[in-house]
C-alpha cells in the first residue's frame, strides 16, 4: 500500500509542492495536492499525513491518518476529543512561522495608537483638520507581553531596539531565556504588573487557562494611559469590559486583530468604541510569500522527523490546546 501525503491548502504553490515531493519521494511517499477539503474528500482514506487547514469532516473521513499538520499556529478546532479515527494520530502546528509578521503588525498598531492615529483618521474623514496632539513613543515605555513564545519574543526584540524602558514577559509554562525580556514572571504576577504597564500585548492561544485572562477586574488595574493590543485569540479578553473602559476614558486605546465573534457583525458596538484599531485577523498574513515559504520549510523539517521516528518539534497536546 502506497503512503500518501495529502496537501490540502490553496496557499501552497506548485513550487512548494515540488519542494515537498522531492523530499517525500525519498521516503516512499506520494504527494497529492488539493486546493480545498471538498476536492480531497474522495481520497481521505488514503492519507497517512494531511498538511493543511482542512475541514473537520475531512479529518473524520481520514481513517488511516497518522499525522495532521496545520498551516496555522492555532489548532483549536482540531483538538476535539474523538475527532481522529486513530487514537495515536499526531496534531502539529506551524508555530514559529509567524513571529516576524505579527511582531511587525504589533509595532505598526502600537505606533498608530501612541501617535493618535485613530483620532486623526476620524477627524480627516469628517472633513476636519485640527491641531497637533501630544504623542507618546515606544522609547521609554513600560511594556508587558502576555505570551513569551515566538510572537512575544519577536516583538520584544523590536521594542527593545526602539528604546522601550522595560519589556516584561509573562509566561504560562516555560520561562523565556532571552535578553530582550528585562524580566519574566509566571501568570500569577500579572496583577502586580498591570498598574505600571503602558502597553499590554496579548499573544496567547485559546485554552482553558487563557480564556478571559484579561478580565474586567484586570482591565480596571490598568491606568487610563495604558494601551491593550491583542493578536492571540479573542477569548482572552472580556470584550464588554474593554469597550466600557475605552468609552469611559479608562484606557487610552486598544488594537485588536482578534475578537468575538469572527467575523465581527457590522453593527457590533466594538466597531464604534473610542480609540480602537480593528483588523480582521490578518496579523499573521499567510498571504505573505516569505511566511508561506517558512511554513513549508518547517513542515519539511518535521516530515523528516516523522518518517525517522523522531519527536515532532511543533506537536500539539490536544488536551491543552498548544
């Protein structure tokens, strides 16, 4: 019986397929490429490996699936108990491919908030002009980053290079070993750090532990000159409390690339909150060719680990969600 690797993704180019096929053929694998799950459904039972963010129906149909590799960093919808027909099937992510892209997005929206861009944009759209307002800078700011993985580290590096006064990392499982974090503490220290935080960045997966981590009570610990930026998952923030804090001038501003629900309804009051920047979950931007190249490169590295019986570098614990 032939061993089949099913690539199910429209972002994977023919050049990528050639790259994957050259490696896979060395280990006796045949590569089949589909743009979407509907195209692949008839061949699902052939797949030993699936590379792509396919539908859960395709996963359920893949009775011989041993390894599912997502093209995204998030894997929440694939962690459902009993989803995989083979109980020992491995789930892994493309964590590590998005740090630079998302760190640039965080830097962009942070500078926009500090330089009052939301207010200026409203003013100009309404036909006004106005006078210069006082601005702030990353230089001299106290930054707290909730989540010290690839994304948190990439932004910490940029913030330090731009002169941040201090960059503190809040970790959940493993203390970061990088000089870009001036300090690193477990989540239990978060409440003590929030009152001194100028810029709070959240880059967390959605897990039982992270849902609601920025609660109403913690939002109230931030000062009225603080900014909140979320590029992780919308479940991390009490959205109603955030809206109230923004509209009540108890926060200086916020930038959210993730929210609840997604897509956000046209009339949702989050859209009209004061001093807010909203983007439609595009910070990681898989459309960027360099990001796609890195996703494929990391997959090929772990493919070799898989066929040689070694541990995968980006395997996901489905019970924990990361």
